[in-house]
C-alpha cells in the first residue's frame, strides 16, 4: 500500500517556522563575520600605508619636525643606540660641492677701490633653503658625514628643534664665543650645516677662526609656549660673527675694519668697495656668503647701529627670500 502524507498540523508549522528562523540567524551571523573580516583587512592596509607615509614625512623635511617641537627626528637620548643609516644619501646634495662655496677673487686696491662691489645677489638663497628644509635625522646624518665634532643635546633646549653642541673645528675653522676658550657652541643642527659650507669660503680667504658674540639666546617661557620651535638666535639658527682670525695671526674686526656707511647698500652693483684691504676682505665675506646663498639673512654695520660690531648670519625655515643689508 502506498504511503500518503498527512496534512501538516499546527505543531508542524510552528516547528518549520522555528527551523527557518534558525537558518536565517545562522546566515546573518556568517555574513557579519565575513564583512567584519574584510573591513579589518582594509583597515590594516590603510594603517600600514599611513605609517609608511609618516615615516617618510618624519625623515624628509623640516615641517614634520617643527610640528613636534624637534623631538621626532634624530635627537639622541643618553644610552640610546643610534640607527645605522650611513647608506642613506638622499640629502647629501645639501652639503654642496667645495667649488660652489668659494668666494670671488679679491682684486688689488687699484682695480677695486670705489668700483661696484660685485654682481647682483640672487633673489632666493638656494643653499640656505635646502639646509632649512632638512629633517632632524637628515641633518644629524649630514653633520656626521661632514666630519664635524659635535654632541647631540641629551635634553630638550627651549626653542631649538634639533639642539647640538659643536665641540671642534668645522671644515678647518674654529667657532668660539667671545671671552671663552672652550669650544662648546650650542646651536640648531641646521645652523651647523650652514657653517660647514661657510667654512669653505672662509678657508679660501685664509680664515681659521671666527669669534662670535652669540649663537643661541633662549626665549622666554611664554615665547616658547606660543612657538615651541623658534627662529633666529632663540632657535639656534643664527650666528653673530665679530672677529675673523687669519692663518698668519692677523685679525679682521667688524667693528674696527669694516668701514661701512649706515643705510648704504653693502653688496651688489650699487655698493662700493672701500680702499682699506681689511675692509675689502670683510666685504667679500659678507657679500659672497649672500651671493652663494648660504644664509637667508646677512646683516652688517650698514644696517643699523646695533650691528656695528658683527655680521648677523641666519638660516630661516619656510622662507624663499633673502635679506642683505
């Protein structure tokens, strides 16, 4: 006899509905797990990409360092192990070539007295711009590569992005504070790189020592709170050079030997070369430093009375102009 199916009872219908709801819930759970896995994979990929960009930013320009107050690059703490990045040559061009930084020849008095000082100055100081754009890590790496004796600061220095102490000559030129025999000059690393290039010019003029009045002058606490990374002397980005000592022991004093005229052009076709030989050398130091684009700011006694006894030389972040007076 062939079996026949009895019509479903209300109990059977309830059982079928429960089974269907169970299958539906299982499907929803599986789909949720699958979607969650996909989103997690996408998020992981984005995070890895962001970390890569962040690493490149922190090692590729000064803007990233400035936003962190200078403690995200190469500032080494006591006992820290330095990363071996000696094979990285991405910023080596900032050191330039020796021939790029040499001064123009100083002609004899008969040819130069009263004549135009020299060619027009560049509208933008390329070398200084590249130096200012260095990251902390790039700067420290280049300073080591240039053979400069220095010590990274083991603590934060108010206003300075990458504080270092220069403890020996730079490119054959000793930089020493006036009234002090010890060489331990506090400045931002980028200023030290600028001095590496400036030393080539000075050595070509037989200068072996620079006596300066100031490199770093600390900002007030309020100034540092407003701008953690400062400019000029408060950021360790400038030097006031007052006396130049030559290989033969003679000295060139900005106060006594410059022989400038207040508010008159100091460099370029409108400036005039003085008769005094020491004044001509000092004029070459100031103007060819600007002409080679080594600094954003070059101020001489022609600028104002407070600068009567020194050259103010400065590297500035985030600028493309040059100011020479």
